[in-house]
């Protein structure tokens, strides 16, 4: 099986902040304290010839008025990357409800419709894929996506407490409610108690530059390669800074993990893909040989 890697970047402000440079810092990477945001990530990926999938939280435009969302989209698209919909509805709708699963089906349908309209205004085309902020999707999210003509989703995070999609599938793509779900790829991590590894207890972590060291991330990719059609890797537009008492500093460990991942893909000729390049026939063929989407055990 040929495995392709989807390099996904959740592109958003870290917190609803009143910092005057919040968008420049967390999204663009154009502030004094962060020069490695979305623009730096896009340029780094382009230097390797890889497309990035930038899941853009469009709803921040309701709070960060005047922020250069259109300019950001223009630059990402010009670099050969793609922009898909990322839903953090609290920034535009109800600040007390942060996750999609906290909204009704009708509300989610409106939220997705409005977000698609913004991306269509900024990019000239509608998104074809979606990821719920904090993985906070439920089955109504899938129905709302279907109603709006989006048929690819990457919100499912196995065993994540905020993900309310009731499936037991791990990393394999599956179809539910007419939507192809391409899960956030996870990998088992050792659980230790009192210095002892517990072999029968599994904790799953995503393939995230902030969650795994370079060797851990590369090992996970190597072990998963050839077992699933798509490996979904993860970072944020603000992944490469960390907060200290005196402000933000570069996150050298995350930078090293990102670089190690890119080198691994290049050295092993592992292709990177975008959601626009996902082959539905490939998914259908793969799914025919796999169990159908199954409910999660309670």
C-alpha cells in the first residue's frame, strides 16, 4: 500500500487574547516574539516541495477585525498549499460554547455555511474538508457538513475526551453519514507508573511536533507507513514558540521535530498530499477491505 502524509496545520490564535499582536504572533509569525508562524511553515514546506493543509479558523475574523485573512490566504495558495475550514465557533457566535458539539444541528449547519462563505470570499473557492476545533465534532457535525457539500472531515481523534464522534476506528479512513472521515493519526505511547512501563495500558498521542520528539515522530511514521493510506501529521501555526515567565521564546524541540519529519519524508521518498489530492476511489477500495465504521464501546 502506498501511504501518503497529510501535513496539517491548525491556523488560529492560541487563545481569545486582547494582545494587540495576537494574530501577527499566533497566526502569521510576524511579531517580535515569533518569526515562525504560518508564513515560515509554508516556506519551509515549499522548500521541500510539500503541500501544507492549513485548516484556517475563519471565525477569528469576528474578534480580530482588520486582520489580514485575505492576504494570508493569497500567500498560502501562491505557495502551493491548500486552505480548509477549521471551526472554533466561540469567537464569532457564543463565547460560552467553544466546541461544535455544543451547538444544535441547525446551528452547526449555519456555522459551517458562514465559514465556507468567508473562505469563498477570501480564496475564490469553497473548502472541501473540515476539522472541528479541539476535535469537538459529533454526528450532527457530519450531517451539517453533508448539508453544506463538504464530504471530507479530519476531526476524529481516537479516545480524545472532547471528540464526540462515536466510533471505535483507530487510524483507518471510514465513511459515516455520507462523510469520509480521515482521522487525526494517533500512535500508542508508553504509560509508566512509579517508573514501571505498563504494557497492557495504552495511551494514544497524535503525530504532533509539540507532542513527540523528532525520533518519536519519525518512528511513528515508519511504523505506520504501509498500513494506512494516509498519515495525518499535526502542528499549529503557533507551534514553534513557548511561553516563559519573561515572554515567548522559540520552541527548539518542536522545530527539531518538524525538521526531522521533513527529512525523513524526503530521504524515504514518502509523498505528501493535500485533501484536494485524496482519491475517493482509493478510499473506497481501501474501505472495502476494512471493517465499517463501528460504534465506540461505552
